[in-house]
């Protein structure tokens, strides 16, 4: 039920409800005001008619010496409230709405020979006019609501399209599409246009900074290559010994780091492209593990085949296996199977697993480079997961990070089905 009701919390429904409520309040307020003014005018007209008729009937009674048939002198035939007004010694009127044959407006005054004289006039026609006016007011309010509500919803739908486009563009920027822009989105100079311009300015500044960082990383890696080759050659010329072995080991680590930096710079620049082919995933995974020289138990269900780049898949698996050995505990297990969405490759270890804050970061923003586990540089991972995530994007795969229920980190490679 939640998704169904969530639609009523969207911007068009909220703005439509607000417009409808505002239109309804205005219509009701105007209707009540017009009804009251019309009723007051009706009552004023009835009083005037009743007093005029009373004056004419009293004048006729004085002229003829006998009360006319329409002049009422018996208090028993008058409403009690009207009789009370007459006994108070003044001229007055009384509106009696509780009459079966229609409302009446009474007028009363003291009679010349004593007692009271009163007449009434029929107000049925006035009441019918007032009811007709009320019906017209209700119809006009409904018509106004029927026109204003769709107009408000249409405006809200247009605003929602603009806001959703801005949100989708912001998500594209967050996912790495630094060329994505919202654009002006029309000629309206409103707050949404200002927000779009601010987001585009922020994206452009972010793009310039990231490209400068990528260029710096690539330049550093390229500049390090030449002296590094000299170090490699010099290390090979050293006489055999413990010191020479240590130097060769450190030079090898430095060489791997430079190669990783160059690979990351190519991935960041979008210079890498997949060479897709139908490959047996189980065999590619087994060969990748063999080349790493690390122990891993491989379980393959059936013979899953995926349309992917075997060289990049090998790079992803190798980095995940190395990361599992470096930061987890053996045994490292790899499971390859097919599901409805494609082929899954799960790499897991039996270490302490991923901390909750690191897991949340991996799921939200992906791996961050140069996280080595030392206190001054954060903890968790270095370049391996960054390269694996970058190569996964190139081949259209997806990495999913989790902690296994029985302990240990688990990384799932989702290789999608392709037509």
C-alpha cells in the first residue's frame, strides 16, 4: 500500500489539493458574503413593504372608521414576539420563517383606539429568489473549482517534470557523468531555474577539479615510469643477497603502484573500452585465480556463459581475491552461478567482515582510492577495489558489497544478460 499512497504525497497532488482548498475557501467565503448581503436586502425590502402596507391599512381604517380585512387587531392572531414589540409602545417588524405556506414579514404599531394593529406580507417569492441565488453560487463555485484544480495540477506537473529532471541529472553527476547538465529548461526566470543554474555551475566546477586531479595523477604516474624503469634495471644488477632481495621487492611494489595509478587515470578519463565476447565465466575465474598464485576454492554451478570482456573480468577477479587475502582471512571462496539477471560471481573470505560505516560508504559512493588501513589514511581498502569498480563500469557490470551472515566480506560481480 505504501507505493500507492506515496503518489498522493507527490507535488502535483499536494499543489492540486492546496489550490482546491484555496478555491473552495474563496468560493465558500464569497458565497456566504453574497448570501448574507442578499438576505439582508431581502429582509430590508420586506420590512419596507410591511411598514408601507401597515400605514396604508391604518389610514384606511381611520378614513372608513372600520378596520380593513387585511388589518389584524387581535393579538391571538399575531406571533408572540410581534405582540411583545407592539406592547412595548413602538413600531416594529418581525420576520416569521416558520410558516407552512411560506415566510412572512410582519409589521405592528399601537392602534389609535387602543390595542395593536398588524399586517403581514408574503415573502415566498423573495425566499425562492434567495434559494435560486444560493444554487447559482454553488454552481459557480463548483465550476471555478473544476477550472482552477486542473490548472493547478498542470502547473504542478510541469514543476515536477523540471524538478525530476534536475534530480536525475544530479544523480547522473553523482554516478560519474560529469558532462551532465540540467540546462535552463525554459524561459521562466523562477527559483527552479536559479537552482538548475547553481547545480550546473557546481557540476562544472567539480568537473574542472576532478579533471585537474586526474591529469595530475596521470602526469605523476607517467613521470615516475622513467626513473622506475631505471630502478628496476639497477635492482636486477645487484649481487644476490638479502639486501638485494629486499630492494627488488620494494621496487616491485612501487612498480605495481605506478601501474595501478596509470590504470586508474585511464579509467577516470574514460579511455578504456570493453572488447565483448561470449566467454565461459567459470574458466575465466579459475585462470584468473591461478595467475594470482593465491588459494581460493572455486564452485561453478553448470557452465555459465556471459557476454563480457575476459581481460577486464580477469582484472576484477584478481583484485577481489588479492583484497580478500590482504584484509580478510582464509579460506577465500568463489562461487559462479547464473540467475535471471545474468551471471553472478561471489568472492568472499572468512575474516571479520566489513564495518558498518565502510559498508554504507561502499554502497553509497563506491570504493575510495588510497584507503590502506593506517590510522592517518583511513582504514579499509587501497587501490584494488577502486580498479575493480572502474573495470566493472567499463564492462557494464555491477559490484555489490556485503557482510556474510556467518562472517566475512562478500563481493558479488553482477554480469548482466546482453541481447
